[in-house]
C-alpha cells in the first residue's frame, strides 16, 4: 500500500519550480500545461507527492481559493534548519520559526507560495 499526498495549486509550473528550489524535489511524471492542466508526480528524498492545477469542475480547489488549507505536510529531515532556510529563500513564508519543542522535536513551519503548510523538523535525541 502506498499513500501519497496530492496538492492542488494555482499555478503548476511555478509550484514545480518552487518545490525544486525549496526542497530539492525531482519530477517523476509530468503532464505539461500545454495539455490544459499541469499534473506532476514529484519526489523529495525518495518520498512522492502529486500536484496539479486546481480544477473547480472536479472539486479540487487550491488553498488560495479556499483561503486556507485542511492539511499540513510534515517533512522529516536530518538538517531541518538548512531545509527551513532553503524553503524561505525560495519564497516560503515563516509561520513559526525553527525551534526545539517541549515534546521532543526540532521543528518549524512555513507556508509555501501556494498556501500549503510544511512542518520541517526531526526528533531530538534524548
């Protein structure tokens, strides 16, 4: 069994460029925008996710259309500070800064330019 998130975005080509710059994502599969709608499967450190241009006719709005999101993505990495800073440099907005949490994680949260929330962190060694 495999579970992969599917992100709806307002601009597929720009989203692809952001995820490549922010998280080092790689394209695995691509239906280009010339077909009418961008659809892509991407990988970050071997883990896959999908993205597509929003399509109201299929009830697939983006967070921008919804004025919020119902899902947060958790990206667990060896060096969360570096990935966090890279995401911010690529255009993400800081929701809360990187910090050690009382429950044993070093974590921060950014909002990507398309409205998706990413928690970037790792468990702390105890």
